[in-house]
C-alpha cells in the first residue's frame, strides 16, 4: 500500500543532489584536466555514469524489496555475506567518511587562505591547526545534536548551488570553440604541458576515474531517503532524475573550462580550482564568490559528514558487527564514543598532510578507494538476491555494478586499495572483540577472507617500504 504522506519527488531530488555535491566539485576542473584532455574526459564520464547508474538501480531495487534491512548498504552486505561482510562494508564506509573530511579540511583551509595568507595552500602548520580546531568544534556540535537543524542544510545548499550556476553561465559566455578542440584527444606528440598526461585515450580515461567517483560519494543517500517518499514510483523517479542532474552538473563544471583556459593552465590551478579559473576569466571578484561559497558549503558539508561515520559504526554495533561501545548514544541520541574516536583519528591523520605534496588528492583518493568496498558488496548482494528470485534482469544490473567497482579498483585505484587494506589490521581486532562480546565464533570462511585481506595489507606495507607505492 502506497504512502499518502511523505517527501515529494522534487524535495527528494533536492536532497539527493545536495547530499552528493560537496567540495569535490570545486576542485574537479583541475583534477580532471591533469589526467585527461576533453575527449577522454567525456568518455570517462560516460563510463563512470553508467557504473554509478547501475549502483543507483541496485540500491533502488534492494530498498524496495528488502525494507527490513534498515542499515542500508551495510545490512545488504550482512544479509548476503554474514557479519564479516557487514563489518567490512561498515568499516570501509566509516573509513571513507572520515577520510573525506580530511579532503574537506584541506579544501576549506585553501579557500580561507585566499583571504588570510597565513593559511595559503591549506597544508602548512597553521592550516592543520585550524583544521583540527574545526574538526573538534564540529564533533562537539554534532555530539549535542546540532546536525539535525534543517535550516543549516538549506543554507549550505544555497551556498553550493549559486556559485556553481554562476560558474557555468560565465564558462558558456567566455567559451572558445577553437581552444576546446585543440588537442581534443590529448595525444599531440610534442605536448609537454607541465602537470598533464599525454598518452593513450585509455590511460587518460583511467587517470580520471578516481576523481569522478569521488564526487558521486553520497549517491547512496537516494536509497536511504527513498522510503520516505510519498510513493515508490516517485522515489524511483527522484533517484534517476537526481542522478541525471548530478551527471549534467559535473560534466558542465569539468568540461566547459577547456574552452576558456588551456589544459596546462587548468592542470596547474591551485585549490579551489573553480576560483582560479574565474579569477583568470573575469577577475578577482569571480574567485571571491567561489571561495566564499566554498567556505560555507564545506563547513556545512563537514558538519553532516561528521555525524555519518559515527552513525555508520553505531548501526554496525546495533547489528553486532562491532563492539557495543561504538553504538552507545548520549541523551541527544549521538554516539559519543564513536564521534570522539573518529575525531582523534582525523586529528592524527591531519598531521600527515605536512608530508604529502598533493594533500587534497591523496585524501580523496583514499576516501574513494575505501567506498569501493562498500559499493562492491551492494552489487554482489544484488546478484545473489536476484539469482535466488530468478530475476535475471536485476542480476545483470548487479553484475554491471560489481564489475564497475572491480574495474575501478584494478584500473585506477589499486595502490589506494592496498593502502586501505592496512586499516583492516586494527579493524579485525575490533571485529574479534565484537565476536567475543556476542559469543560468536569466527567461521573458517571468515578466517580465510580475513587472511587474504591481511596478506594484501602486508603486501601494501612492503610496497611502501620499497617505494612501489609512494606517499607524498
């Protein structure tokens, strides 16, 4: 029976778009241009778009047919692959969420640095101290329940959308077709542009993938909110329309600048790249608008994503996939222990940015690699669930979603995936504690899976020591 009351289709679309658009879009122009010319970038968007669409369709299908799994993507992994599957999904999602906050911190301090030179670049000692202060202020606010204030999210949405709309309009006005088509495929032999890749189309596409997936993190919010829609049909429509709008926004923001500045100029842009582009096209006032919008947008996005990693571990603890302490809540309903553990880890990780030249790119690459584990398990469960019901169309969609995540792991993010595997060394200790608390033994199949992941972590450590994987 359909619900008569709930969130409308338009409201749900706005929620989906707002949950995905964060800081990534303000830096995407530079990040994409480093890896690809406009032609390969468009092909990469097509590939990523189809992969994310398959994931969205999986989430829609599972949300409708398994409404009993209230923890969303974590419980899908649990239903399909047991407690260890749920832990791996939840741990990866938790890791991705707070690593994304490190990227927020770098971008925020870079934007503030355009007004206060002390923080220029976003990864010097003053910037890190400032980011740590923001981290703890937001943690304390969330611990007191502030994250539920809807007007804060509304303000954040305005500050996200207005500068982006202005950017697109100005890029269209100043667009030069000749500049856009110059070396469209990025294969000119004498192309020695500093900071850009000249190579095969496939190499350029591969180099763009992690950047593009980064800006779609949060798309799973569509399945989380879908059950609150007025009708199931409206929920499905909102998910697809929201996805299409996101693709359109991302493509316009990342591709149009190729027609206003050279690829070398775009690749060498500091963060936030959109501010740099507008400064070169219309003057300082353009950069000021972008940077002000980014500062407010980042703080509010960071506020929301401060709660998300803590909520992730809370849900996993409720399902007995993590120790009970991670799920304990205070009088405001906030998981205090989880919040403070996460804040401490973020504080420690922020200091590592002193030793990393490309701090923002490093943080979002790890964030993206971590989320691939959670998304992969969604696709695999869709395959398992659909095969059991003999729904072969849905099985194929799950196959495409899982295949896309695996392709991204092997083609673009294998180094980052190996780095993420190191996090499971302490992670499995926590999982063991959860098993002891709940008097559950670890099965042979679970031990084998844990052994494989720990072996990968050892390989990763060896690669770091021998220089195969470089950090910095």
